């Protein structure tokens, strides 16, 4: 490596180690680099990501201890600085100042692609508004890994992050996607996966196909496939679920429901069920949003003078 391209102003060696070979990394052009990192298996990092992490003037990360493991694995000497939701107001302006000074800034999260349910959106938005280059460095992504391994349709899909922790809010959120003609993907905690599956089966229908994708790319990777009802029953009997989870749910079935049919279904259900439960059951039958059907039931009752 020549001296101009191999070291920084402080003398830090630019480069990384691959299969016990030293690989030079040239300094990066000015801009904000959003670098995807492995979600479990450190072998999933890309060569371009390694070169960017080694060659960037500034390396910002969610947790320096987590990122240090990756850097040490590949012999990268770049020093990581913390940038996360709790220090964004302080660290963000410093990173923007580095961009203003013509430096290259690499941003990584603990795992996967930055900005996908991780810190970084505010920084990227500010950089774009200020006119700086924002360069994505593609790589590992838990939602996409789960999608392709789930066996569910992937021609249209929707990633919706984490479901709410409270049951009512969780069910309300799920009802918003009841009629969505696309495969749905959610992040979920191992402590809440059982409750999430029960709610999903109730709101979306127990016969909807789904897959619980756990510990992706790691030694104990698991894809458990079945209907929402089957998966809910399984996790109701499982204690101490561990690992990070992506819940993938198949798209809403195509239904052609006429207005007269909807009214008939609502009228029938409202005879024996409370309004909220009648709306939920009608949503399962028709594939229409529960909130919309709930409002229609309220309007019906108001019109009947009840």
C-alpha cells in the first residue's frame, strides 16, 4: 500500500484482514455511508462493507462493543464512535460537522441494515437536506432473510417493524393490515411471540399461513411454518423462547364481497356477538379492516335508534 492511500492523517493503517491476508482499503469519498452488517453470522459481511468500515474517516455505530467484535474479526483498526437514539441530539451534529469538513462517515447498527427499525433515520434525513451524499452499502437484512426462507409469497411484501406491546394496540395495528394483499413481516420479542400469534390468529384468521423465523443465520436458526392457529398453539406450550424473531404472515386471501353481503354478515354477527367481537369476526370473514367494520356496526346501531 502506498502511504497516501494506506493511512489516515493520524497514521492509522487503512485495511482489513481476509483469510489471513492483509487487504488495503483506500479512503472513501466524502459522504454518509449506511453500511449493512451481519445479523448473526459474521461471514455474511460484504467486501465492500469491510473496505468502507476500514477506509471511512469516521465510523459511527449503535454500540461500540458490538461493532468492535466485527472489526476485530477482520483486523480493522478504525475506532468506532457511539451514535444511538439516546445521544443523537449530541452525536448527530458532530457527524454532520464531519461531513461539512469533507470527511467520509460510515454508520452501522448492531446488526443488519441501518435505518431499518434502527437508529440513523434522522441523521440520513439531515444529511440529505444539507446536500451531502448518502450512499447505501447493501448487505444482510433480517426481514428479507426471513421472507425468502419462510416459503410464503414474495412478489409483494410489507415490513411493519415491531408490533405494539399492549394487546389492544397490537390488535388494532394488525387490523390495519387485515385486507393487505401482500405478505406481512414484523419484528417480535421472544417474550411476546405467543401473545402476538394469538392476536394475529384472532384478527387475521387462524387459517392464514405464517412462519416464525428465529435466530436467522446463527447456529440455532429455525423456520417454524404453519397456520397462525397452529403456531399460536405451539408457542402457548413453549417456555423460554430465545433469540431474535421475524414473524412472516401470508397475504390476505382474495375475496370479492358485495356490499349487500357485508351488511348481511354484520347483521347476522351483531345478533349474537358484542360489537367489537362482531367486527373482528367480520374482518376475518371478509378480509376488510376491523376498524371500518366496527364503524359500520356503530352506524347501523345509531340508525336503528339503539
